[in-house]
């Protein structure tokens, strides 16, 4: 039997941009800044949704889930990646790689499904406003959010197990910044047709079906908005779903760009695009919702004033 086939891999080496150390220093500073913005922006939205009673609505419940997902998702790979930017040996243990691969894939799949649930929420809010609070009760919201997490997690667990049961024949150098599942599959020295089939089925179930549901929801939303007589009424109706629509366009637009564009001559370019796709969408979500929603702006002003009073009070006594 070939000795290479019996080699047990204990760790993976993350190649990243090892040949361009100066670029890695720049990326460290840039990614650290983006990561801090992600943590601050998303944690602020979660905190506001808890503290402000005006934000105790289905939309902000789903948005809190999305924000938590963005924090958890980026935290699954960014901290180690930042350490590796400054390290000579850029390694990750086999269990660590398995966990990272599971988390990044699970949270990506969960976000796809959750965006569809949020589209349904906007559909009910605009097309059936009188029954909105009855239909979108807390029980249903928890069920929809739980379904999103379950679908994303089960899909990722299956794909991670199928990937890690493969033989790598001692090849442990991943040409990426983190343990991305496609990059790991490239190391396999055996047939991966089963992995490819399962991944194709998952793309249909976890990505294309949610996209179809989002599209159908917005067709009905658009029909309803066009039936509104006044321009002011149409503007108000559209403003209730504009933030979600912007997030959907950015999220799926980036995915479409990544997988439809021709392969770059320099493979490092594709790695950088994948890196910023993972980080930028998580950074933009809270910014978009903060800029587009009057409720968030009002909650921010309200809580700043309250905190300001608490700070001033001790000095006035």
C-alpha cells in the first residue's frame, strides 16, 4: 500500500499570500478595520433591538438573527486569518479546519434561507398589513428563524463530513486564507463526484429556492405598491422593504459576480475577491439598515440621549 495514502494529516497550511508579505501587512490593517466595524455595527443593532421597545417587531427580530450570524460568521475565520497575516507559519489544526469549514458554510447557507424569511415578512407587511401582527406572531418568527439555522447547519454538517472523509494523500497545503470547502476539496486525491453532486443539490435547495421565494415575494410586493394611488403612499410602502432589497441585491449580486466571472490569471486575485465577499457583506448589512430605517435612527438618538443623561446626572448632583 502507498505510504502517502496512509499519512494522517494533523494540520493544514494556509497559503494565503505568503509570497507577498508586504501585501499581507496591508491586508491585516484593512481586515482588522473591517472586522471591528462588523462587530460594532452588528452588535449595536442587536443591542438596539433589545433595548428599544419600538424595535420589538418581526423585522428587527430577523435582523438581529442576521446580525448575530454576521458576527459569528466572520469571527469563525477572521481572527485566525489576522494572526496568520503576521505569522511565518500559517497553519490550522485538522479539527480547527473542520470547525471553520462547518461554521463558514453553515452561516452562509443560513443567511440565504433567512433572507427569504425576511422577504416573506415584508410581503405580509405590504400585501396584508391589517393581518400582519396576527400572521407574523412571535411563535411563527421563532419557527422561521429556527428553520433557517437548521437548514444551514444540516447542509454544512453533511458537506463537511463528506469532505473530511476523503483521502488527501499527505497534501495539506490549502491555497486560501481559511478552510473554504472548495479549497479543501482540491486537495483530495480520490474521486469527489459524490461531494460535487451533494453540493449541486445543496445549491438548489439552499440558494436557488430561497432566491425564487424572494423573487415571488417581491413580484407581489411590486404589484401591491403599483396599486397604491398616491405617490406618497407608494414611497412609504417601498421604504418598508428597500433596506432588505438592498441587502439581497448586494448578497446575491456578489455571489453571482464571484461564480460567473472568468478565472483571473493571477489566482491570488480570486482569493482576495472571496475574502472581501465574506467580510464586506457582513459590514454593509447594519450600515444599510441604519441608513434606510427611520426606526433605527430614532432608536440611536433616543439611547444616546438616555446615556447622555446618565453621564450628566452625577455631575449635576
